[in-house]
C-alpha cells in the first residue's frame, strides 16, 4: 500500500477505514434527526403555547411539568386550562390562538423525549376537555369574539420592492 503525498513516512498513515452500509445511531441522535422535521416557526409556536400552559399551571399552584401526567389527570388539567386561559392583558384568546395553544400541547407531548402517542384533540379519554374547548369556541361566537382579523393586503408594487430588496441582500 502506498501512502498519500501528505504522509512523510509510511508509519504516519492510518489504514483506510471500510465504510459500512449501515450505521448505528444513539437515541439522542435519532431524536435530533426527528427534531429537524419542524420548521422554525412551528417550534416558536410550540414554545409560545407551552409557555402559556406552564405559566397557567404555576399561577394556579400546580406543577408545571404536565408532560407525564396520567391521561385522566391531563384531561382534567386541560379542561380547566382551556376555560381559564387568558392573554397577558387578561383578554380571552381568539379561536385561532386557542387552537394554536392546543396544537402546541399536542405536539410537545408526542415529540421526543415524551413520545406519549396521545391525541388530545381526538382521543376519547380527552372527551371532557374537548367538550369544554368546543364550548369556548361557541361562547366566543355568541360574544362576537370569534372573528379573525385579516390584515390589509400589500399592494403589488410594494411586494415587488420587498422581493427585489431581499434578492439584493441575498447576493
């Protein structure tokens, strides 16, 4: 076997390692790969929803580590949380925000390291929490608070300026 030009002596060379077809990964490495599936915005959204849940748990004197609660206890906690959840200004959340918080909780408990394999939005064990959630949505509608406020659309010329500016920055 001849050494590559970078070696001064044959004793400096390490034998080439044979590449294997399959590799062995640790649980942490697999969790890291799985974590890449979520986009940055989704991770931010999940963090936001979980902060609300944990802030509420702390404010009510409950343990903020809800991820390992039994299904029955989690159902009861969610039922109360949905009904009592408010914004920092003390206002009720809108339909979209309520749904986003609920989805964030579902994502967290089903992602590593918890991997609970629960669906808090559909599993029968969460029936009372979901009835409360649906009742809140109905209550928002009755109170006229279920409206989604859409922003004014950006005009085509302004959009073109934004795109051109971003292209110039990317160059």
